[in-house]
C-alpha cells in the first residue's frame, strides 16, 4: 500500500514538471521522505508496544506456571503424608517407613515453610475433628480390600 502511494506521489510530481506545472514536491522528494520517516516512526512505536505487551504476558504465564508447580508439589507432599499416616494406622501393612524402603519418595525440603505461609493448605481453617475425619475418610479410600476367600 505504501509502495503504491509513494510511486503515485513520485509520478504526479514528475508528470507535473513535464507538463509545465510547478510540482508539489520537487525531485529530491523531501516531503515524501519526511512522510515515510514519520510512518516508520509510527510502525516502530507500534511494534515496540506490541513486544512489551507480549513480554508482560509471557512473564505472567511464567509466574502462573511456577505457582501451579509449587501448588502441585504441595498437594503431592500432602497425599504422601496422608498415605504415610494411613499406612501407620492400617494393621494389614507391616511397619516400616515407605521412605526407608523406597528412598525415591523422599520429599524436597527447600522453602517449605515460606511456601506454606504464602499459600493456604487444605487443612487450614478446619477444626481438629474435621481434619481427623478427613484423614480417616481418605485413608479408608486407600485401604486394600480383602477378598472373602482370604486372598488380596
């Protein structure tokens, strides 16, 4: 589009000079150069504003991904803790820590206190009775069922 406008501008000015009229913008075409410079300035501003907005969105996506990863880690740690409590309370499972038998289940301990202070955990706001009932209900859902013949 800009190429067509520039070609038309140059053609009109050259044609006006050939027909004996005074051209609006004589052949160095300084007016055309100024208009093109102004248009390029507008394009640069538009591109920079778009890039800044994309950078802000990418930054927000990164933060959201990090928060989701932290929340997922906290939930996984809570499930492992509840499974450990369930294992201790279940008479069908022999005593011994899961972490001792399976060391890959050990939990990372970095910044656990600071993460808990920023993010609410499922147990906050519940009474001790409600927490105990929740743990028992969750433990009951993980309790292995025994077949009537005595086989697991």
